């Protein structure tokens, strides 16, 4: 009897265990089909209707203080981007080279250390040579403050598409230019007025690293020298070098005044905003659209409206006390000067096309076409 009782008890335990397993399995399956699926669908519907409130930070580096036009343009960029994205993109500025010099900017953006830079094209042309279109000698020579040519070129689809393609190959997204000036003047110096190219012969001229500017300085018989910007005031006052090349606004704001200046624009002014391409591609499409179609056009108009009168006014101010700079311009109707300009420009075009190929030639042709339409 004890053996039978033990067997019955063992049988009962086994059957209870089997029924319990069956019950648990059946209960789980039922809960999944009757409750879990509708809950998942409800969550999905909620996600579809909920707005994306993710905030994306764009850290932007620039070399100039916020009090300069370059800095003011960057501040305006921050304002319009945050406004048009309703705060979903925030822009944090690092002005005055806080994180490194201009040669470090492309590396910082490419590596993702920061997301963007408001720079000048000289920092990027080794990676995006299409940007060099603005440096071709005298291609952008206009009266100071005349924005028509630079504005037309910077809004041109062919030019922008070529630069954008070059930027993407290098891992960047370009948002276009936020100009702080329209060109780089021919030369300023303390020795004598330069009214024809030969007047610059023998002068030692400080210039930033630029193949195109070197072509121009060499063609005038002057000697290019490399001097850090921080050393320019002392170098000028002590006669370490005779003169320099830069933009009109920077020349005046930095108080780099000399006795003489020739204000023809030897090259154009390009101050693009570049963004890390991976960061940009991970930005929602709606934010990309409002930045490109709303924020940037508002920034461009602000820049042109600010720069045009300021650039012309700088030329007036530098001639007054206490600066008393003597201002001259090349007579572009003079046959000898005209020939020199054409020859120098062709050297620049050959250099540009040699690097960029057919795309570069198409860009040059487009700018020449725009020039002809504007000025005949």
C-alpha cells in the first residue's frame, strides 16, 4: 500500500507540473495576442504623431572677435539658424581663434571636434580647390562697396554646385558665403604710391599664404614676405617690410595704416561656412531645409546690407585724420595696365584650371559671363 500511495503521489505531482506548464504557456500566448499587440500599435501611433524635440548643437569656430564684421556675421548666423529651427539647432560660437589658428579649422571640422567653421577660402582650398575661383587675379575687381558681382556669383547655381561637390568629396557641407568684404586690395605700403604695377618693384610686401596673390606680387616685381599677423604693426613701424596685402576692412580695423594704398581688388572675398558632412547628413531633413532656404538667405541679405556701405566708408575714413592714407587706383583703361591685368589673370586661370580641370574652366567662363552682363 505504501508503494501504491507513493506511486499515486508521484503521478499526481507529474500531472500537476504538466498542467501548470500548459497553463502558463497558453496564458502567455493569449496575453501577447490580446494585449501586447494593441499596446505596441498604440505606442507606434504615439511616436508617429509626437514631434521630434531633439536639440542638435553646432559648435562653430572663427578667427575674428565678435566685434568685427566677421564676428557679427557669425552672430547673425547663430540668430537666424536658431530662429528658423525653433531652437532645435543651437549654435555655440568660439570666436577669435579660441580653439586654434585658421590652419586648424578644417581639421577640427573634418574630425568632428566641432561641427562648423566660418572661415576664409584660403584655409580650405587645399581640400576644396574649387573655392579658389574667388582668388583669380582681378576677376572680382570692382569699386569698394559694389556687391553686384560677388552677390551674383555667390548666388550662381553652377558655381555653387561645383564648390558643393568639391566640399562633399572632402567630407564637408558648404552653406555658402557670409561675406565680410568683397575683395583683397592690390597693395599698401610706406614707400611710394603704386599707380602702375612697376611702381611696386623692389617692395617687400607681407601677404597671407596664397598662390594667386604671389602671382600678382611677383608680376609687379615686388618680394612677398611671410609675417605673422601679430607682428605686422611692429614690422611696419620698424620698416621690417614695406607694405602688405589684406582686405580694406581688416586693414582699417587692425590699424595697419600705411602712407599709400592701391584699392583695386586683386582677388575676390570668399568667407564660407563649412559644416561636418556626417553631422549634416544626420540632421533631420526639415532642419536642413529651413537652414538652407530660410536661415542662409536671411544671413546673406544681412551681410550685403552691412558690408556694402561699410566697405565704401572705410576708404573715406582712412584718408582722414589721424590716418591720412593716400588712396590710388589703377587706371584700367590704360593699355599697358590692361595688358598686364590680362596676362596676370590668365596665369591665375591656368593655375586654377590646372588643378580643377573642366569644372574649373566652366566656373571661370560663368564668372566672365556674369561680369559681361553686369559691366559690359
